[in-house]
C-alpha cells in the first residue's frame, strides 16, 4: 500500500509540475514522467496490457509527437502573446468548475473502502479479448469503421492534386 501512495504522490507532483512549468519542453518531459507513474499504477492494478499500451503509445508515440511539434513551433517566452484578462478569467472559472465537480464526485462515492478485484486475472489480455469480442463486439466494429473513415479522410485531405501541364 505504501508503494501505491508513493506513486500516487509522484503522479500528482509531476502532473502539477507539467502545469506550472514555464518551459514547454520541460512540461512535456514532466508529462512523460506522469505517464510513467500511470504505467506503474496499471502494473499495481494487475493490468499488464494497459501498462504496456500506456508505455508504448503514450510515452513513446504521443510524447515524441508533442516534442516534435514543440521544437517545430519554436515557442519562446518572448514570442508568446500576452493572454487577455478574459482568457485568464475563463481559465479560473473552468478550474473552479473542475474542483466543484471533483468534490461532488468524491462525496457520492465511498473512497474509504476501495473495491478489491475478486478475479486476479481481470487485467490480462485473454480476458480483455473475451469481453471485447463477445459483449462489446458491435461497438468495437463501429469504432474500427470510424477509424477507417478518419484515415481515409486524412489521406484525401493530405493528397496533393497532380499538376496540370
């Protein structure tokens, strides 16, 4: 249980560092560490497949993409436009709404007695595959059609017109 609390503290700490760091590259690196702590949480919950997917997809692909975009945009403190007071006020209001929703959600659920999984194999790939292809087959197939449509749309939008001579 102490490992869980240590990893939870590190998750919150590095998430806050991601938010409050001024340098965007450092912020992305803190986000990588935050995702790594999430991977540790998945391992502690006996969800090895989710841990592997989180490690490969988020820490690998998404974060490399974020770093590439940040370095491509070359964001500097001097070139960043000053945000108006309206944008700052909307951010404060959105943050307060988030805090109210989180406290409301914590009041509804009893967090003093966490649920313990009765089946220790609940996070394994075999059981995930059974549930995915038996109970949730239709949503799985619909999401694959949606992804295929998005890929076709991206290819058509990115395709250059041939030059007419």
